[in-house]
């Protein structure tokens, strides 16, 4: 019943369409509920897989009877079916326990479970599960299994199913690899930021590049940077920027999916590539705001609520070092001391620029040590960006191929 837009060479025949109930059969392996505790399986909504949790002895013993999970089964949470709480189990799920609310189904011969792991991601299937879950408002809905099994699924030959499943498995493995590398590099950065800058009360860091031995010097920020109050009066830029704790200075339209700045940006600050800005807005990721350097664009505009500055003399302070320093939490104490008590307006700290530039920081007297530290963290940031971009690219490829390598219900 139809063909996908994209398929592997050598496959030309139409896909077959059958009701879901014609390609699966109910599977049960019931046992008495353990009294010594057990590992329970749960299903994430939006078809995002399974998870496991340990139920201790004497706690949450739901029913007298439970069911053992087996690998390569279709499983659904009937109370959250409407929220797409479905999965295909694997070897890691085998042996875990579920209640009667998690029915399992085996696939008939000629059906490849891993292929269906991707087929069930289809939005049409999700919509069918919603329609098959009558009940009250909100979460008080139960999936009617007989209705679910009426859903018409399109699938190819067993050989083509295997090729499609392998293709998406490879993409998922690559996404997992790059995400793990990204997370590991972020952990390394966090660890090294704690060890390569002197802790409170210390004059030297715990870890240091060889050849550098002198104490770090304390300076007021205003001694090493100049404030910038340059207005965008000539409309040199009409790119409104915001500061994200994770992404740095970024286009407002990209970050918020809408323009927050006013249409007339002539009264905004004009910030140029290599200059810094302090966003006094607080968030979970940035409890004392965020200080970032403009790297993505040649210039942009910022609300006058931001504090913008540039390095006075790059023979005394290295720009990459300052980027790394403001990635630590060491500067938070200084901001905490100058923030007006209780003065937060919608998460915006009340900090005067004159007080901000009086905050103190420690830095190596030797500019070469600053350069080495700055270069080290710059390389780490490039690695993080590389792996994150690869993840995003692969996710986009997967999304596109899911839309084009399957035949949706008609």
C-alpha cells in the first residue's frame, strides 16, 4: 500500500498494509509479586524508550501478580498511551517486572522488532493512541487495546525491514557517541575550571602548566577593562543579541524564536566582535547572570540594561583567559556582595556599573600563562561545539529520514 520517498537500492515493491492486531499477539509471563524487592520497568512518554527503578522490599507492591518483561516486545503503558508511552523492549529490559497496566505483544514471523522501534515514532500512530484513549480531562484516560490494535501499519519485506532498522540503529549509535563525548568534555571542562584557577583564599591554582610558579595577582576589573557605552545611532547593526548561559551572545530571534528588541535599535549599545557583555538576568544556569564575549558575529546590538566592556591592554590581559575565568563561579562572590539586597526585578539583578567594575579577580602576572590557560579552554570549547553540532546534524538527518523512509497510514 504505497512506497516511501527514500529507500535502499534493490527494493521496488509496494509496502504491505495490515492492522496492528494482525502482526502481533499478546504475550504474558506472570509471576507472584516478589517480597524481597524487584526492578520495575517504566516507559517514557513521547516514545522515548524505557527506564528502570528498584522497588525496595515492602514498598509499592502494586498487585499480587506481576509480569516479566521479555526482549523484542511491543509494550505500552495503558494509562499514558495517549501521551505516546510505547516502546520496543531490548535485552536490557528483559527480566524487569511490570503490572497489568503494561501489556506486551510479540511480533509474528517476518516482522523485525527493531524496525518497529522506529515505525512507532510515527505521529499518526501517536494520534491514533490519543483517539483510542477515552476518559476524562488531563491524565485520567485509559487506552482501549482493541482500538489500538485496529491501527493500520505499513511495512516492507523482512529483508528491507532489517536494512532500515540497521540504518537507524547506526544513526542512534552515532548520536549516542557524540552526546557522550560532548558530556565527557563538559565534565572535563568543569573539573579543570575548578583546578586551574586559585580557590578562594589561595594565590596559585591546584593544576598549572609547567614553567609557571609565581603567585597570581588580584586586580579590580575596572583596572584591566574599559566600559563601552557606544550607541548604535548610525544603525551600523540591526542584529539584536541576548546572552545565553550555554550559548553565549546569540541572535535574539534564534534564541527566543521571536524578536524581543524594539524595532528602533538606534538607542541600543553597539557591541563588536571580541568585546564582552554582562547580562544581569538570572536563571537556573546563571544564578548571578552571565558574562560572555561576542564571537559569533562581527557586531550586534544590546539593550542598555547590559554592561558592555573591552580589554584595555592585551599585553596585560588575554581575552581567551578572561572568557575562561567568566566560565567559573569565582566571580559570583563579587557580584553577590554588590547586588542590592532583595532588589530583583523579574530576575534582573540591581547592579550599578560602577560597582560591577570594582569586582576583583585573580590572574597570572605572566601574560604567557594567561595565554596557555585561555588556549587550553578554547580547545575544549571547540571540542564541545564539534560534538554538539554533530549531534544536532545527526538528529536532523534522523528526523528527515524518518519522514521519508516510512509509509504513513492512509
